């Protein structure tokens, strides 16, 4: 590691910010030593805020029907090979019942932009889950909706919303999405969600086609300014029925490096070690935690639909990442010195 990189890491640790060109430099000149130093510091600040706890969320993939056509995504509307499904509100409630008994206190409802899930349907579903489990948080990850819709869902009881910004660079955004979508709309949705009062998550894929050190620097700058409560960062993994079928996947190494940087930019952030990270490497999730992540999101969807929610190929869904294997997951997490807790797992803004 050069003195210059060491100085950048020191500056990032103390000021929680770098300039765009400094972020670019930190990414371009990374070495295993720099990664180890960043991880050590990231783990230290996370420890000061969250101790050795790792939060879990029960992920319920409510539908793979989507009106969008994101070029990277396996459930894009123009993929005729996707085997489409939609859970009924009763099935979703049954997943929450199972999740509650397994010790989950946050349910994440994620899905494609499926017109079936109107405000009316969702508000009634959210109300039912909240009525039955008032001690649980509900996170939504259902894409772009109007501000009025976000407000209604919040009023019905939703606590958090995950909407990855995908890339903070306009030109890059256009290369990943159809012309009907825009970075401006995405950013407006994120601002709306924050103003309404949600705990908000942004995020991006690592190694998506056309990504460069400069575009990643813009992602980091955006995170620094937006101060999200949550941030989803996982490797891009190609899906065979998308225009990006032949592209390379993102790496474990760069994903972990960026997890550490994001932890240092915004120490209290809730940072998942993603399923995608667990998919590209058998101990990817543990490595993400060792780099500074503090959340895992096991799959609570009915086993029959898990393979159909195929954003990318070879998605893991029946090993320790399955919610019903919470004990096995807990012992894997314990083996690296952390403890899974039965808790809503809200962001902690003050240090212990
Ligand atoms: N429709 C919702 C949920 C999308 S799926 C929304 O728009 O927010 C959640 C995330 O999966 C996406 O934000 C994207 O970053 C990620 N994803 C999609 N395709 C992927 C792929 N091929 N590899 C890795 N991650 C992918």
C-alpha cells in the first residue's frame, strides 16, 4: 500500500468523506493490504455502534411480474423465459407467520413492478401484517411509485423502503436501463421516500457493465451526501436471458472493498451482506460481514417460487440463506465472532 493510499484511508476514517478524484484513486490503487486496512477500520466503527450483532430480515419475494425492462435483470418484462408468479396476500401473510416464529422481526416485501400490487392491495396487506405483528418492521422494495403512493404505504405502516439508485452517473444509468427510465426519476423517488419519513436504502451493483472507477466514485459521493439508512451493494451477476448474458460478474474482492468504504463514509448505515455475494463465493456472506456489513436477508418466500425470482443465474436459495435454516446461519455467523439477534434492527444513530 502506498503512503498516498494510507493517507486517503486515514482521511476517510476521520472525515467520512473524500473528493471524487480521491475516491477514484482509492479504487484504482487498491491492494490486498489496503483492503485489509479498510476492513479493520470498518469493523472497528461498526463494533462501536452495533457491537457484534448482525441483524436479519426475512425476504419475501412477492412477485416476479415486472413492467420494467432493466437490461441486467432476469425478470425484465421482455424475458419470455421467466416463469412468472405472484403470491396472494394470504400467501404473503403465511410467510410472515412462519418468519415470526423463526425469530424474524423485519419482513422485506420485494418484487418486480407488478400492477396487481395497487396501493389498496398493499395498504391492506401492510395493515394486516402490522396488526398481527406490531413489534415488526416492514420494508418495501417494490420499485418506483408516485410520491402519493409512497405516502399511502407509509401511512398504512411501512417503515423502510429499499430502492437502489443503481448508478449515480447519468450516462451509465442510461446504458443499464430502457429509455423510459431515468436517473432523475430514481433520485426523486429516493428524496420523496426520505421526506415522507421512511428509513431509506439506496445502493448499486458492483461490476455492472460499463461501470468504471469514476462512476463508482460518483456512487460513493452520492452515498456520502444522501446519508441513506441502508445501502445494498452486491456483485452484478449475468442472467442468460438478458442483453448482458455474456458480461463478466462483479468480484468478491471489489464488493468487500466497497462495503468497507461505505461503512467508513456513514458508520451507522445498515449494510447487508447480500445473497448475490453469497452466490459468487461459498463464504461470500461471511466475508461481507468481515468487511463491515451487518445485515443478512434470508429467503422466506415459499420454496416453490424461490427459483423463479431469478434476477441472475444460480441464485442460492436453499442453503443457509433460507430462512428456515436460521440455526445453521446463526452458527456460521457465530463461527466468525458475530451474533444474530431477534430484533427489528433499526439504524442506531448514537454510539454506545
Ligand atoms: N423492482 C425492485 C426490486 C428490484 S430487485 C426495484 O426496482 O427496486 C433488487 C435489486 O437486485 C436491484 O435493485 C438490482 O440492483 C439487483 N439486481 C437485478 N439484477 C441483478 C443481477 N443480474 N445481478 C445482481 N444484482 C441484480
